[in-house]
């Protein structure tokens, strides 16, 4: 048995988790969260936040925000608007939506002003260290080469995970650490927790599974 981790499910832009299917996926997350007592966060696409947040009680996060305020910023994703849609947090700097370090800093500040929790994604220990210095709520270390591979970072590259955990402890111990990429089973989650993380960020292992609800139950089986 391991301590209770946080599970963050990124819906990305998968067909299996958009529109009404985003609501179904979020309901699976809610059911597994209620039965297991494990916090599961759903990250649907921005246009789906309102419908998902209105349908479930689990926390809903955006996949990205811009740091632009209210005003003439057509096409940008405003933190307050994301909050009004029902999200309570956001990913920032996901490998598939990277931004500059200065923009990560501004995005964290905009999120904080809007009352959103923040998960800053990083691709190596140096970027983890830089991100931790900006005081997000979480950093999530995800080696890009393992994303969508089905090869779990917690087993394939434990050093990058424990190295990130140690870097964050040194730089800003209030920041919590997640890891992601290739996570799909309860064993992968247990390995992540044993490496000192506070949970996992994942996508395809659940979203692309034949039975996403069973995949979610499997994730929490060792907890
Ligand atoms: O945000 C989660 C992510 O990038 C990992 O993706 O499909 O390897 O779980 P996946």
C-alpha cells in the first residue's frame, strides 16, 4: 500500500474525450474517485470545461491558459474566463503546448489572481528547477519521448523523477511533484509514489483504453 496520490487525467484533443464524451470520461473519473477516495482531476479541452464542470463534482482543470488579461486579446485563453467556466486549476507549459519561461511566470500569476491551482509541466530536471522557483502548486515532469509511448516514466526513467523530486525539495519544498508519460497501471502509479512524487499526470493509458473506467480502477488498485 502506498500513500494517496493525486491522479490528473489530461483529455488532450482525443476524439474519445471531447464534447459529450468528455462528460462521460469525467463521470468515470468521478465514480472512481468517489469509490477509492483518491482525488482525480479532469482536464478537458477549453470549450468542454463548462459542460464538464457542470456535470461532475471532481475538480476540472484547463489544459492551458494565456496570461493576457481582459480586453483586446482575441483568441487567447483568459484565466478568469476559465474560472467562470467552472475550472479550478490549469496545466501550464504542457509539452504539446510549450511557452517561454517568462510566459510560464505570467501565466502562474494570472492563474493565482483568478483563483486557479497550477500544474507546470517540465521536460527535464533543469526545467523542473526553474519551474519550481516560480512557485506553482505542482510541477509535472514528463519526458517528451515517453509521452503516449505506453512505457512508464516511473519505470523507464526513475532518475529523472527522483532528480526532479530532489531539485524541488532544494529549491521550493512547498511545490508538489507529479510525473507523467506512459503511465497506465496501478503498478506505474505505485512506482511514481515510491520515487517521492505526489501523483501522476496521464492521458492515453485511460483515454485510449478499451474500457477507460476499468483502466481508472486499475490505477488506484494499489492505494
Ligand atoms: O499530460 C499527460 C501526458 O502528456 C502523458 O501522456 O499518453 O503518455 O499518458 P500519456
